[in-house]
């Protein structure tokens, strides 16, 4: 926690982002660790664990602070306090499923690497939600809505499919291809699964959100797709996403496709470190 705070307190403070494929139809960024030092790796894992519990407990601030203080003090919660916090941590981490946990951490790597990007001129993040609350959700992985200044569009959005790659029998390109095909076939359905009725949105944002599905099925320039892949640093590709347009064919306008690769040394072990921080209080 101390190392994370001294670095800036955000995952982006412990990573470097490199642009790639700028001559491709699908450009992509590579997010890699700045340092392989154990303290920085531990700090990154702590940041993700803390962000996860902050998001999962949501308005229940008592549960968050019970967990955080116990984790930092190296103590185990007991009785009602343990049951209280377990209600939030258990659905993801109790089974200790390495495959599911790694995929979940992959979603958080995408989310934190995207949420905390430096703002672009005339373009601000209007809405981005943290990953779903389960590891088995078959719905959308990520959605980002940007507000544009001085543009007739007003808003644009990108629907993301987030994957992990830890296998040896296939290649990262196989996982990327499958993700694009999944988005190509199911994008409208994913958007239709999102519930907005209880959200507090500005009137113009609400109007834009009300037509997300229609924008997608008509492939309007305001709608785009993205694929993010978390993998072991040793599997980082030198080229990627160069054939994405052959598998995501519903949207063809400039900038319709975007890729992200997040490279972590020993991704599965890193995901386990995050789980250990969460579970240390339980």
C-alpha cells in the first residue's frame, strides 16, 4: 500500500503504454510494467485488490473499511464482520478458481488502464463502469462512452470484449480473433443486456444511451468495438490486430476497431497475488 501510494496510487502510475499498429485498420496499445521489482508488482496487485473491493462494496462503506483495515493490519475478520465482507468477496474469490480469477483480473487490468488514461483534448469520459460482479457473466465486458466537444456527434461509445491468454496450445492471435467474432455476432445483444433505468444520467447522455443498440445494429460512426487481451509478458506479440477487420465486419468506419494488450509477468501468479490481498482479511 505504501509503495502504491508513493507511485501515485493508480495502476497507470506503474505501467507504460506504447502505441502500435498506427498504419493498420485496427490500432492497438501495449500496456507493460515499468519495473519488474517485487515491490512494484506487489503495489500493482494491491491497487487492483483495493479497487475491486471498493467497487464491489459500493455504497456499503462499512464493509469496505472492515476489509481494508483487516487486510492492512494482517488480521482475520470473524463472526458477523467476516460474513459481512464475505458477501462481497466470496462470489469471485471464495472458490479459488485460478482460471476464473485470472479472467476477472484481466477485466480489471483493462478497466483501470482505460479509466485513468490522460484525457484527450475535446474528448472526456462520460461513462465507464467497473467489471461485472461475477466471473461467469456472459454479458458485456466493458463499455466506454465519451463526450465530444465541438462535434456534431456529441457522444461516441466503444463496446469492449476482454480476454486473457495463458495457454501454450494456441497463440494470442487465436484469442484475439475469437474475441472479435464474439463481438461481431453478439454486440447488439450485449448492449441490450445493459440496464439503465436506475442510473442518474444527464438528459443528453440519457438520450444517447437510449439508442445504443440502434446505433450498433446500423453501424453508426458513434459506435465502435474494442478487444483487450491480458497475457504473460513472455507471450507479448510484436504484431497484433492486423487482421481484426476480417473478423469484425459490422463496423467499417475509420477508428471502428481498437485493440489493447496488457502484458504482466506471470499473469496467473499475479492474479493469485490479487486474490491473496483480498482474501487476507477472510
